[in-house]
């Protein structure tokens, strides 16, 4: 689990950088692969997140935007990156329980986001669960 958590942390940093200084997924991946501590991360999950999210930004934004009370352009880039990770994992990583996805996103927001951003992230992702994980959500209610 620690390796996957590290992969998410690196993905937040890479996705933040992609928003601030647009570049390709391959260039970002190559840059992050040069960092010594990347070897402690789940490299497969890091690549899956980075490549998958960058390829599906518009789709992920379409899921997130209706749940945010302001335009996505006004959402802090760190929070936006964390929301992308959470939405992507909810949508594309069914092997991860939705509660784990949300908890990991909250922890990322506490680590990298502004004060209180974890509540914002939690609220948005919590609203995605019934849509993206309907069966799992229904089973958890009982």
C-alpha cells in the first residue's frame, strides 16, 4: 500500500506540473523517473495514473465540473490534480474499493492542498461514487 500511496503523491506532483507547464505524458514520466525516490513507488500505478488522466482530462473534468460550485479553471491546481486522481481511480480502477480511493484523495489534499481542501475533495468524490460505483455503493449501504 505504501508504494501505491507514493505513486499517487508523485502523480499529484506530475499533474500539477502538467497544469502549470503543459508537456506530454511521456516527457513528464521521463522527468519523474529520474527522481531517486520514484523506485519506492508503484511504478505501474504511477504510469497508469499519469497516462490515463492526461489522456482523459476532458472526460474527467466533465464528471467533476457539475459537482463543483465554481468553474474548474478557478479550482486550485493541486485540488484539481487530486480530483482527477480520485475520479480516475473511481472510474478506471474497480479493484480499488471506493472508500480507499476517497481516503487516499483526502490524505493527498491534507498533504498538498490548502487548509480545508480535504473537505472539498471529499465532498466532490463522495458525490461521484453513486454514479461511478453504483453496485459497490448500494452494497455498502446494507
